[in-house]
């Protein structure tokens, strides 16, 4: 076939495929146009999952009648004047392709009226061809109706999902923009039923409650609450603080509010509902973003008790624009490093604001992919800000008795305990505690058994430096975040309450008494956390006199791994040596191990190595520091005290003392809780004393 130019019709359909893949893409583009137009009310109505109809109505400033035909032309936009504007884009749209692409694959009706005009205009386009252009009566704003999407491209239409699935995708789009713009009133109507609405009162917490439920919203943690006091009306703006309380009852819509846009031209709109909480001032014109060089991170993330099986509930907004960025999603996940169980992920609604010149949104026509001038700075800002918020808010899970609330209740009776006095100091040299038992708890400590690890210096954040965050920049050059300079709390601000050991239950749990009740401490999980943080402290000092502790072996271990695993072990020898082993390939399936990590010095090293080799085989998809992190956790698990191991009083006190010194004492490195709390109020209710 000879080379030839494609016809305009074919080219339009091909180009539309870049922008419009399914009805949710149409909803996204039209909602963004409404927000760019300064809308304070946006209604999205669909039928049959958007296949039959998708209509977006807003009260924005509208389009002049003379410009309406031009608005549906390709590369026609009011948001750019020159190529230089691409470097500082603060609007959602700028390519001039959305309406053109939508009209090419649907039957689209565009109606709009600008403020001050006596009437509006109506434009009808079917498959890219204008079939009607006439005056129309409607209130100020714009109505875009998209019918029979892909009616002229049946190959695309057959790939649409069932209506319920497509409706769910559209609902997710509406909810994301409701989160990003809580001062805009959103309504979503599916097949004549109101499915979702917001008040437009400027309260992100109330939008969270409507989307995820009030109970889940109460488990969300505010992140980076220090934000510029400027109202957000356009992509690129930061939003001012709103109240965090969720005590207000949800207001149910009245029947006549489902269609809040009047049909008659110039007709009055229903009065807005009473505003509750902090409201955002209306801002006209384009909003400015963060100051040059700053990365402002704000929003909400889930507490440790609220998790999901996938990353799907991590929502990221760059300058109020929803994006899908694998690196930043990874940053959020890594902020929970060692705090969540394997296979569980957090929920997040995060707003990252930075200078528009430092982010390129002109990557893909759908504009959900962006590139950063300094991706490491943004990655670190997100990770460290979220990590700080999660660590600061982490609490001890409470045990519920019967059907009573699991929240600690106030009691008229005081919970007296001996732990109100300074904690008893354990002097090991004055006891009959065996050297073997002492070594179990203090494995790898080195020269300072009474100080398991050094407290953090003021130059480093008081959280674990994640092993598996390859994109994180060095701690000596922290980015500027919404919380300002690094002001991480000292360990004593995150410490457990003073605990007095009472005894041991089932040779597995240490029972301790604290100011608020009883604590059941999982001795295995607690010791895992202790060893992990000792290892992390040593790893930070790698290459110094206080660096990684190794235990040399008088007789090297000859390890036979089998031919099927020899190549894998040889490939990852550097990872094994990085965590304290000294291993070399001796040929074939044989490896010589001359030293082991200090925390394994009192363990069956050969068995530990067998387990680690098995872990390598199960972690083939991990490389670099992610693999190293997995191996460290395996070593700590192997070296820690086991369930069923009876401990003496002194051993239990030493275990609790070292756990109190940990930076994240409430979970093991795998994310399991190290303890449960039985509050005084729960005990009193159980014994019917209240």
C-alpha cells in the first residue's frame, strides 16, 4: 500500500483513542473543564454507566456564543498563549483536544452561557460533524451532554465493561475531584438516582466521611497541616486548613436538590446549604502554587488499623491534579515500612504542591502522568512527611471485652501502679542471669549492652531509614515540606508509657502494667523489633567504629545450596554480605561462610542460612535494597526469642526496657502488633464496677 495522508475522520478517531478510552475519561475531562471555568457546583449525570448518556453541568463563567464552535476544534484553548506558558501551567486543560476527541466518537451537545449575555448558544456535533448551531436559553454556565459513546467505532465500544463497572469508574473520578476541591459542590446521579454528593463547604474530612464512611474517616491521620492560606480554585493551588472533626451529622439531600441547575434561562439556583466548619474563600483568576523550590505535602493517610489488600486507595494529587505515579505510590507504601503486615497497604489522599515549573504535565494526552525536575526531592518529601505523621499518631491496639466500645473509657477510679515511680534499673552483673540469656537480648550490641542503640542525632529523622527506598535522597539534604524543616520528634515523645512487668502468660506473652491498664506484649514480635532497630542503627554507622557487628566463625560453614539455587545465591552474595555475612562462592553449589551477623552469634547459623537461602528463592522479584530489607527481617525473625520460651523476671524486664527504647515499638518489622492494651475502663466494665 502506498504512503498516503489519513483522512480527517480517521485521524480524529485515532487521536480520540489517546484521550477517550472509556466514559470515565470523558467525565474526567469535562469535570476539569468545569473547574478551570471557576465552577462552584458540578453535577455529573449518567445512564447505563455512561454508555447511553453522560452529562456534566456547571455554574462556571461559560463560553461566549461566538467562540462555542471554536471550542470543539482541535488545538483550540483559552489556557495557553505561547510555548512559554507550558512551563507554568496552573490549569487542568491546555492541549485543546478534549472536546474535539469526545465529539469525534460520540453525539455531543455543548450548551453554554457567559455571565452578562442575554442568552447562550447550543452546538450539536455527531461523530465530529456539526449538525446544529443555534441560540439557547440556559443559566450562566456550561452543559455538555455526551450520548452513545463510540457509536461510530464499534470495535472500541465492545471493550467497554458492564454498566455497573463503568459507573463505578466514573464515581471514582467524581470522588477524587470532590476530595481535591472540597469547596466545590459535587453531585453524581446514576440512572436517575443520587449516588454521591458533597456540600461544597471546604472540608476535606467531610468528603472523606462520605466516600469511605465516617468510621473509616475517623481512622485517617492528617498530614502536613501547615498550608498557605490561599483558596484553591485551580490546579496548582494549595488549600487552607479545614477542621478535622467529624462530629457533624451528615446532611441528607432534599428531593428537589438532585437537579440543582435550573432549566429556565436565568432561573434562580437553590440556596446553598448552611456551611459547617472552616470554609475556603472564593478566589478568582489563576492560583499560584508553592514557592520556588518548596514541596508542600498535605492530606490524609490511614492509621495502622485501617489497611487495604491493594494500593488502589492511594490517591495522589500534584498541584490539585490527580495523577498516577508509581514512584510516589511507592513512597507512601515505604512510609509504612515495617508498620503494616505483608500484603496490606494504606489508604491515602495526598496533595503535593510545588512550583509548576518543576513538574511537566505535558507527558500524555490524558494528563495523569507527570515528570518532575527533581523526582528524588518529591519522593523524599512525601515519604518523610507521611512517615512522621504515622509514627506520631501510632497507638497501641486496645482489646475489647464483650460488646463494649474498644475505646478507653474515663474512669472515676485512678489506675495506680508502681510504674509511676522511675523505672527499675536492671543491673545484670548483680544477678545470676546466665551469659547465654544475656546474649539473646543484647545480641549484636557490642560495647554498650545498657544502650542497645544510639539515640538519633538532630540531623536525622526519628524514624527508621527505609532499606528499600532506592529513590530516597541522603538525609543530610532534606527537602522542604509542608511541615517546614525536619522537626522529627525525639524518641521520648514516641516512647511507650512506663511499664511494670507482672509476669508471663503461656510462655509467649509478657504481662505488664501501665498507667492506663494492662499490656500483653508478644515476646517474639517485641524482640524482632528490638533486633531490627539495633541492626538499623549499626547499618547507619556502617564503615565506622560502631558499624555493623559481625561474628567471625572459628570454622567456616560449608553451605551446599543445590544446583538449582547456586546461581541465585551467587547473584545475591553482595546482599548477604551487606547484612553481616562474609560468604564466598567455593565452586559448584558450595559456598563458604566465614562470619555471620552479630545477632546470630548464639543461633544455629547453618539452619539460619538455610532459611535465608529459601528466602532468596521466594524473593526473586526483589533486587537491591528491597532484597536487603527482606533478608534483614528474616535474620531478625530467626534470632529473636520464640513463643513457648520461658523467660525469667529479669529477662522480661530487660525485654520491656529495650522495647521502650525503640523508635517504633508498637509493631514488629513485618507490621504485626507487638502488644495489646486492656484499658482500666475495659476491666472495670468487665467486672461491672461501672
